[in-house]
């Protein structure tokens, strides 16, 4: 079957995503054109997923598509920005209609779920890799950055940590998970959920935020460096599944990547808002795991205080 | 040498490009934040270059960087948009300080030349590939699209066609070029020049435009399909180097990719503006190569009229 880039895009990538902010000009020209509403700023992120690096080669195409979009949406959530549009660059080793159909369906499902519209992209032949660039909108001056944490702020995370890392360990046969949590952990790895439901809450209450892609200790470290503060976190308070507790396998929660939960800081005075959020949102519970200090980066593990400055998150080029 | 993504970006990718439109928030957070001035719209494009596909594996890193940015800027030129910001996603097989330094310098040079600012990106380990996403600005409603060509419009191209294709043929030893044009053709292939100097001219005068990445016949075909018109082009009028003329190697100009010149249409009444442009811009001459007709797509080659509807431009998935 012969199919050029033009018809490939028309067949598989037209009408992906619903339009919260309809584009002026979408697919089919040299570039897309969008309008940023008055009083808003554009928030932009890009991330590439490569076969054999970011996902196993056997990963279903729909899962790859979902994850490629989700990890970018997660960056927007951490900025308290609402997703609007995305561009896709897709490199494929060959033309496989079934694969493309599945990829397209996964992309469509995720794009519609989060109301973000595919407005452009390119395809080419090469090793399997997917790059998504996403643009969100935030009210002028209301973006949430990494540099706003203040001494005394509480440190919180959304959801449960370590599931994706456990899922990977299971896939790589480093760990055998019980049936009771296996699917949960594999799903966390394959279909991460960007915490966009927190955009409004964070924009009102948080002082800083980051999304957890490379592991809590490393990612929170970015907030500390940018904010020029320290932190104390308590291992016993980390929201983890019962298997991690039973096996004391907290490294998955502390250092495991790919959770795509949000870690953020917030002034104590906003604590009632957290309590209220948790009552209303049982699927996105917020957990206090520690507080911002004026220096040092410490983990309380039982009776021990561990210095986290020498701790390493996942590093691509170590 | 150990270097994580964070310090890699800080070391090689901070302060790339001058800021015609300074970003609100650049590198170092989950996403970048930019402000689109009132009365302007954002124009967005993305393109990936892959080692062994879009450039030979031996290509110097600086050339790869220049080309990755230039091909995206070329898309903006074809939309009559002025470049503002770009994001970079870089996949590298290993950490090579010399390569990164050279890549960074090439990127910096191109970004400064065209006043576009690097505001974000990601790096990861994988097969060598470079994705650039660029955002430009255009006055509301003034974007130049592919669907505006009208019967009677003149068809023009900028610069000289076929040099990049000849350069590739020389590199691949399919052709041996004389010294007199070898460097010119290799440079056209390795360091394409985005025709941003034409942005203002096109915005005022052109009825449609496209950049020539896949070859004139195929790319002009996109304008014809979108505008629902035909065209007649004259081979003898194509702006080509003397070697192509002597060897009647017009296929390089008609079907060769990678020129990144612009092809556009314009109403006859604007012809004086073309004459005036050519007097003032000897480095970016515009050449009339044919006209828009109401149907058919025809090449006049000597006494022959060739039907171009069956002609194929470069197709990634043929």
C-alpha cells in the first residue's frame, strides 16, 4: 500500500480532539494558526517518547498515543494551564494501517477526554518515536512555576506514588506483583492520567508545582533549587499502595519515574481548601508529605534522617 | 562524564536566540509561557529530522541544528508569519560534549540570525533525531494559506531550484558535480535558508504560498488542490543553475526536495511589486514560472505539454 504523508495525515489525524478553543487554521497547511484570547498567555511544552526507551517495543499503539499526549498535558497541569492545542511529529519504521488506526484511536480518545485539539504535525519514516508539543492557556500572570515555594509551606502530592515504577519492574521481571495490584500498576505505567482536574485548585492555592516524571526526590529537588529552599519529607506519609508498605519498597515512590502525579507546595492557610478538595474528589486525593524548610533536603525514614542532596532521580545521561 | 538532562539543558541550551518577543518564562520549568501581542495570532509548525533519513549520519552537528530550525522557519515564511519562539526535542544515542557544543553553536547562530528564541524542550537517549516546534506571529487574519490561488494569478518561486537535490545526488555519488557549483549545491542541502525576508512582501501581495520541501511539482500540487484550480508551468522559465540547463536535469528542480524556497501565487496587478523587489533584493530573486488555470496541471517542456497530475513528488511512505 502506498500512501503519502498528506493522505496519511488526512486519513488518520483529521478531527482529533474537541475544540475548547477552536483553531483558526488546523491541519493541511504549512502551519497552524491559533488565537490566544485577550487576558491569556500561551503555555508550551514538548516531549518525545522513543520505542525501547520510554516504552517497550511491544506496547500497543493506542497506549503509546495516550501516553505521548498525557505526559505533555501533565506539564500543563503543573503550570496551572488549561490545554488548548497540540502538534504531533510521528516517526514510523514502516506504514502499518492497523498500527496507525490504533494509534489514531488512542490519540483521539485522550484528546477528547482533555478537550485538546490536534492542529498540525508531520510524519516520516524512521525509528518509532512520537513527539507531542502542547499549548495551553493561563490567565496573564497566573502561571504556576517552580520558584514560589516558601519556608513553612506544606508539600503535597496528588494520587498514589510508585505504581508506574512497580508496573515497569513487573514488566521487566524484576518484581512479581500480586494480581490484586498488577493491573493497577501496569495501567499507571501505560496510561498515565494528567491531573488536569487540579488546574483551577493549583492556580488559586499552590505556591509552586512540578509534575512527577523522573521521581519524587529528583523532581521536588527542582522546586527546591529554583525556590532556594530546603524540604523535609516523611516516608511514612507517602501515599503508596499496600504492597509497597508491606515490602518497604518505598524506592518506587521516592525514585521511580513515570507517575505523572503532581507535587506542589501551598501555604498552611490554604489547608482547609485541601480538606474540602479531598471530600469532593475521592479519585484525586491530595496528601501532605512534608514541609518546606530554609535549608537541607531530608527524608525521615523511621528514626533516621536521610540527606537527599546526594540522592539521584532518574537521569537520562548518567 | 555524567550529566543529567537538567544540567545538559543549562549548559548547552541556555540563552539561544535573541528575543524579538521576549518570553514570559523560558527554560527551566514544566513549560514555557509566552504572550501573544494584541491583534496578533500564533502560527505553529513542527518538523523532525532523523539521522540517516533527513541527513547523512556523518553530517556535522552544527549543520543538523541549523537545518532543523531552518525547515521550521521556512514553514512560517510560507504563512507570512514572523518567527518568535521555538521548542527543541533532542534524542541522542550518547552524551558527546563536542557534538553538543557544535550543535548548540549551530542552533545559536541560526536562532540569532532569525531572531527566534529557544524557550523549552527535552532531551533523551535514543536514535539521533531532532524535533523543532516553532511559533510565529501574524496580524489577525493576515496569515497566508494554500487555498487562495485564483485563475490568472502568476506562479512565482524564490531563489534557485534543484541545488539541494543536486547536492544530495553528489553526496550519494549518483552525480559528479563540477567544482564550480559543488559547494553551492552542498550548502543548499546542508544549510537551507528560510526565506523570511519575504514575509512582509508575501503578506501584502501573495494570494497563496507553500515552502518547497518535497519538490516543486508535488508542493505546488497542494496549492492547486486546496485552491481548486489548475496550473501551467514552463520548464524553460524555472530558475536553475547552468549545470541543470546544460544537462537538461530539470527533474532536480521539478521533483527534488529540500530547496526550502517559497512557491507562491500573486495577482497580475502586483507584478510591479515583483519587479521592484527584484531590483532591491538580488539575493532573493523572484521568478515567474507559470500561471494558475481553471483546471489541469501541465508542464510545458519544449513543444510538449506534460500532464503533472500523475507526477509524484517525494513521498515518505511510498
